[in-house]
């Protein structure tokens, strides 16, 4: 059995790992790399380490674009196999990949207008909506806790990762020439005690485990403090008549925020202000959430029974139409705009930042992870000038970061998850989906609790087991 680490290797984006066993080649995830635009464009356009036509199937941990977003490119290049995921991931991917393709096309169209005026070569989108539609034909839904033989000698089962709706920790039982290998892949691990979703669940003991390490060296704020801090931000906005601009992933983070705001306003912890969810994807994703109450934790299930709908309340406005989105520029604060993408690399959030980031009365509220070289990271770093659509903009708005909404397990939570495994049985833990400083700290923490072999692969590294 051979493993090659391709994406999310010493970085947090572009999750993709290649496994060869029993004369089969398959991928764990096929995500978009997000970062410096030119670099990302080149990485996503080509598959450096394999021919997509030779891949037999894909196992998808969840629907976030940095894990699923390059599936259309894989199919454009010749992949013809199945894509295995949970049913909720399948439903989310059906809208997320279409949205990603739409963004690819619209962003290139916007940039090309400028390039045409400057007599520069025009770009082509990475993939189109037609490519995304073709991709959806390849999905096969698999229930949680159901062992499914996806190829001779390779059995797959999923347990709930608690990260976003449908997210899964993958367990593989592989029979290779009479030797049974138990193999795990964390995908992205969620946090215990967060609202809406169930807590992360443990897979059976394994000999080899690929583990995310996004926050391997950091701890988050207590999720129980999130509501109180959000109330403070809203009260500040009311006092200043601010626009609160929230870059948020359309799937997961947006629904958590809406749910938190619903509870805040329902409990009269602060005056209600208008909330605009300005993302066609978030609108559609919220409908998918409503279709999968089996994924909700007990608190949310109870809230649904008592309040009917955790994702809708008075003065909440879901916006799909682009003209309605543009109209927000003329509205006076206070109000909240929640828009994607969370890393500020594409989508309507860029237009809202362009129109509001130079006003010192406004607030940019960051509630998720921001990878290096993304606009969101530059905003977190409070760089005095940031580029949006190529224009230099002064970062005058107040920047507030709330890590309590993070859907990624922090260092303590990652350790607690791994500590459930049989240390004598575990032969190697491979750390992925993390920046090097976080991975090195996490590696030492794992060694301190008794794990013997920790590996931090680089992109292209291969291992035979």
C-alpha cells in the first residue's frame, strides 16, 4: 500500500491524498488550493503527481471547497469513477460545486473586462457550471456507520466528524494480500459542544491515521462565550451605526451565526438589527440543513421543536438577487451582512469589503480560519492597505476576530480525539491540513502522550506501508 500526499501538506488548503492498494488508485478528497491567485490558478489547473484518468474512485470527507472544489477539474481531465460521501455531503456538494463554478466564471468575466481594456491576454475559468453538473453524476451516498465494500478488499465506513453538515471521519478496512490494514482519515474534525451539529465521533482503532492539524498549536476561546462577545459587537454597531461585514463560509459558519443571532434576539440580549445573508449558496445550503435534522445535536433538535426554525427569524433577510446585493451599499447602519467566501478570495464579500472597508465606523468581523496569502489573513493582520480586485484600499474599518465560532478542533480537542486510539496499535500518524508551526507543536504534543511515530509530509512525499 502506497500513500502520496499532494494537497493540504504543510498548508491548510487543497486537501488531496493519493492511495494505491490492490491495483487500485483512489483519492481522499480533491480540494481547491486557495492562496496567491496566480499560484492557486496553476496548482488547481494541473494534477502534477497522477493522471486523473487512472484514478478509480474518490472518498470525500465533506463538501467544503478546499476539500471538494477541484472535483470538476478531475473529471474534465478524464476521471470516470465514483465519488463516495455521506448523503448530506452529496446534497451540499450539489449546490457548492455549482456555486464554485459560477464564481469561477463570474470572477474571470469581471477580471477579463479590465484585462481587455489593458490589451492583456484573457483568462479562462478553471471549470464551468456544465463541468460541475457532470461531476454530480458521479456521487454515491453512503450512510454513517454502514460498512460498504467499494472495491475488492477495500471496505469504507463513515462516522460523524462534527465539522459541517455531513462531514465524516473515514475508516478503511483494507485486505492487501491477506494482511488487514485499518486506516483512518480525519477530514476536518469539529469541536465538541458546538451548536447545531453532533460532537465528533471516534472511528475504530487503526494502525495508520491521517489527521488534520489546523489548530495543532492553539486553543480557541470557549464556545460558550461566543454569544456574549457577539452581543458586544452588535451593541457597538448600534452605538456607531456601523455596518458589520462578516466573511463566512456559506456552509456551516453562516448557519451557526444565524442560529446564534436568532437566540440572542429571541432572548432580548440586545436590540434587533437587520441581518442580511448575502450569498445564493448560503440560502441554498440553509435549505439543505433543513433537510438533514438527523445530523443535529439534541439542543438544536429541541430548539426546532420549540421554535420551529433555527435559521429564520424576524429581520433576517436571505439575498440571492445581485441587484438586491448591490442595494445594500446605499443602506444606513446598523446592520449585519454575512457573505461568502470566508477567506475573502471570491464571491460577493469582495464587493462588500470594497464598499465598506475604508469607513472607520464599520466593523469587519472575522469568524473563521484564514490561510496564508488570503485577503482574510491580511485583514486579520490589519495591514494598512489591502488589494481588492487589484485596487489598493485603506483598511480603516475596525477588525474583530472571534475564534469561538471556529468549526475546527483546537489543540486540546485534537489531542483528546487522538488520545482515544490504542497507542500500541498505532504505527504512524500523518499530520496534514496545517501550517508547519502548528504541525510541529501538535507533533510534540502527540509524542508527549505516547504516540511513537508522527510524520509531517510535504507535497509529493510518498510512503509505503
